[in-house]
C-alpha cells in the first residue's frame, strides 16, 4: 500500500487509493490544493514504514521531490489504517501532499524568468542578445467581437501575414484576449498600424541578431514557445517562455535559456474551497485558523543563461553576405581561418531564407573534389609532375565520361597531374581514380576534412564519400559526382587543410574562459593524417589553378584555388551546381551556387567580391 500511495502522488491521480473518507472528497481536495502548481507532480520515494500494533496503523515516511526547474524536496507522512476485511485505508489529510497544508490553505507557485544568454562573436562582443521588439496584435477588450474580426483582417493585410489564419486565431481567442499577430523589431512596425481599431503594440524583448539576415541560417531563431513546444516539453516549457527553434539558438538552447527561478507559496483558500478536517480536533488542542497572507515554502532564484562564444567574425560575415546580396537562388559562402579552421563566416543568399545551406547542404562537389582525388594519386606514387592521359572521353563499365563543354582543346593528351587539376580534365582524373584502391578516395578526402563524422555542436554536414560498389561509382567519385556529397563547409575544410598543412576540422564554439575550441567531436582522427609533404604538393597543384588554370580570375587575390561544376537533373532538365574553393594567407573559402553556369563564371565572382 505504501508504494501504491507513492505512485499515486507521483502520477497526480489519487482516485484509485482507498481512503477513510469518500474518494470523491479526497480527489476534490487534492485538486484544489494542487491546482496552483500548473500540473507539476513529484518524484516520491518510500523511506520508512513504522507499524503500530495497538492502533493497527502504519506510518509511512515519504521523500518528495518536485522538479520545478530547480528541485524542491521535503519529507511527508502518510497514516494507513487497517480496516479489517476492507484492508488498509489511507487516512486522508492534505499534509500527505505537503506537511504545511491544512484545510484552509493550498499550494501555488510563480516563476521568475531567467535572462537568456548572449551569442558572442570572435572578439567576445555580443551579436545575439535580448533586443527590444514590439508584439503587434488585436486587443479584443477594446473593440466589439465583429470589429475585432474586421480589424484582424486589416491588420494582417498591413503586416503581410495570412489574413484567414489570423482572423481565425482572433475569433477563437478569449473575449478580452490580446491576440498577437506578429512580433517585430523596434522601429519596424508599419505606418498606419495605430489607425486600425483595437490594435495594440506591446513592448518586449527577444533574442535577436543585428539584422533579420545576419548569419540567420547559422545563428537560427528563438521565439515564444509554441503550443507544440509546450506539449512536447514534458512540463519544461510554459506559455511566454523563449525557446530556440533553429540553428545555434536551438542546439545551444539549454545553455542559453538558463534556469527560471521559482517560488512556492502556502496560499489561503477561497471560502468556498475550505475543507475543515473530517476528524475534529480535541477541544483543548490548538485549532487551525484561516490564514490571510500567503507564506513562502520554497524559493530558488533564477540562474541566467550562459553566453555562447563563437568564432564568427562580424566584418567577415557582413562581407560574405554583401557578396551574396544580389545572387539569385540558393547560394552560400563559407570562410574559415586558414590555419585553425575557425568558422569566420557562413553566409547564405537571400533566397535561402533561414536555411543554413552553407553548413548543412548536401551536394555533389564536382571538380573541387579533384583535390582529394589528387591526394589519393599522390599517395599511390604520383607527383605533381607525373603524366597522365587526358583523352576526349573515357568509358568505364560501359558508361562514357567526357570533359565539360568549354574544356580547352589544347589541353588534351599526355599532361601532368598538376595540369590535369589546373585545367580540370575529367577524363584524366577518372583515369587516376581508377588506378587507386577502392578506399583511397574516401581516405584522402578524410585527410582533407571531408566525410569524417564530427559533432560540431550545431547543425552541420561534413560530407560523405561512400565506398564504390561499381566501376562507374568509382569513376564518378573521382570527379566529385555520383554518390559523393559535400557541403560548402566541408569544401572550405578541404582548402584549409591544403593551405595549413594538416587536417582541418571546422569549429564554431569556443570556451569563453580558455579561448580554446569546445571539443564536441565523437569521431577519431582520419585514418591517414595529411602530411606536410602531401600538403606542399597539393599547394603546388592548387597554385597552378590560379596561375594558368580555371581560377585565373583570382590572380592577385588567392594563392590557390579549384573550380568545380556538378551536373544534376531537375525536373527532367540537366542543370549545374557551381563551386569554387580558394585560400589566402588568412582565409580558406568555399563558394557554392545551386544553379549556375560554371565554377569560374558563377561561384568565382563571389569569392572575388569577398576578397576585394
């Protein structure tokens, strides 16, 4: 019976317990006492049971712990009466719930919200913090029901939101409810809003970056907890809470959110709810009297959210976004510190919306992957000066591969590996890929930061290079197509690895106390770490791309580069992903345009704009 009582209290349903009073009376009193705790229930442990033969009672000692963001713990007693053939019965008293309760009091609580933490740039300046906003909506207490609906439609039209949805929301709201339509940054409320009857602007704060676009895909968004957030949180979120919904705001939500403070009160009941004890106390005992003031039973102060230190450089991010400002369609630009792999910028084009294609995109990298193929060939015994055949076409297992349409006619024949990469000869690199082991491409890519699984602490994809099943798989992989996938982030890592002379794993999060990257990796180092000699040879090859190859547009700006294009089918039409990677003494950069003409012609200008 003791364990049954503990389970019932923990579940919040005591209706199955046998009481020495009518069950509905105990259930009603339990509901009154607990209503002010917003559905919170305790973890309950039985710590001791003492039997009293003379009174045929058992005294059960419980330990109760409420998780209210911070733990509230206390002991309580339950008396069990033995009622013969009826078995054990629970001696009902509100002290079972909490020892301070009597027939005149109930429990209530209030929360004190923690201040959400800031997201910091590389110089520890805040880039995301609680900025002033205005909640715009209709205050139904100020207008008639019909006017509220007319105003809701007019307001929705002015704000550019779905009018039917907002009108329905206002219609379903309470008769005096303030129904929020949208939350806008201070100063961005459209003119004329105040002319619509019943419109209310409510000042508030929200965790926001410096603009509506600044690194939005990476930083993400945070806002009011939705009904779905609350329902799925297991009691962790409440109406009015700020919750991270995407990007860093979501992945680091626990740290940023902090812990709300909580106060639990012993509160006087309304007269209609008073339930005096069922068993009168002796006349000479102190009689409980109704309390007129609430008393604090438990109090825990809020713990404000922690700052999240990143490597983002505000100037680099703004330059990257400026480079993409007029680029149509999906496009991305990633900038790493060339020596460390710190993410300085991860920008997406305006048409990308709030998606972080820069870090999470999964695309065929095309000829930018030839740097990895070249490393596999170097490890098989080639040098930058080794010769390799570059024919007009090559057939593997019945599939014919050719070069891109603008490939220079003078670059065919027996050329060096350096030239094959510089001119971007598909057929030569396929010949090279077919000459190495089946795992060679994946191992080489891993040595350059591609395809190795790491948990970076935010949504990111570092590429995938599956082992080839067929010869055509291997041939396609050699030129960055087929099953090979990469993100702009992973291709920037390839460039950084070559330039720095070691395998680079990008990182964004930094310990603010030590300044060191937060190691969230769950994987081992690459099977074959990049050597300084290999990196030197790859710098030679990528340097030729800028000197006389497909990347001459970056002469004077970059020390090494590689262009890339990858064909894909889109609704029956062949289209092209455009890529370019490059490095300087300071930066490693990857540019990606989802639908472009060529790496040099479409992606190259984005890097040039950033570096200029």
